[in-house]
């Protein structure tokens, strides 16, 4: 069942609200940026995401094909979400007050984007 979560960066400049159901799944990925930033995301439509504050604090990092905007707080460096078109990807570890049990129980799908492979998960995922 979808719940409304409050989320934020570390310093609190960036705050958002997201309607999501962690039981519907989360994802991790082995691509260059996901690996370096230990990404753990839940994908939701933009209509289920609301930026409450911090637009002026948000940086925008893009690389490669520049399809995704990797947003980050210019003050504390935390990356609360990414955006691409009408999709948002929220860092589940930026949800405030989330019950650890919900995170433990959330299914995780692994993407092998290091090899541009959307069909099969990477052979090894323990280090991601
Ligand atoms: Zn911050």
C-alpha cells in the first residue's frame, strides 16, 4: 500500500514528500555513479513526488547521455533524488522516520547498467 513519506537531505535544506510503496520494490545498480554513491532507489511517477523546500539548494549533475538529472544538496552533498522526464527516483535512505523493517523487507532489484544491460541483473551484487 502506498504511504506518504517525508524525505530530506542531511542538513535539511532539501525536503520532499513522496507517495510510495516500498513493498513494490527498490533498486540498486552497478553503474559508475550508482557504485560511487551507493545508490538505493525507489522509482515513482513525478505526480507522486513533491519538492517541499530547497529548490535553490539543489545542484544538478548529469553525465554520459544526460538523460538523468542527479540532484544533490549543495550544502551537505546528499543526493535525495534523481529525475528524468516524468519519473523520479527517490533515495530510500533519505526517507525520514522510515521503519527499518520496511527497508529490510523491501524487495531489491539489481540493474547491470555498467554494461548497459537492462535484461539481467549483474552476476555479483554483494558489493553494491
Ligand atoms: Zn543538505
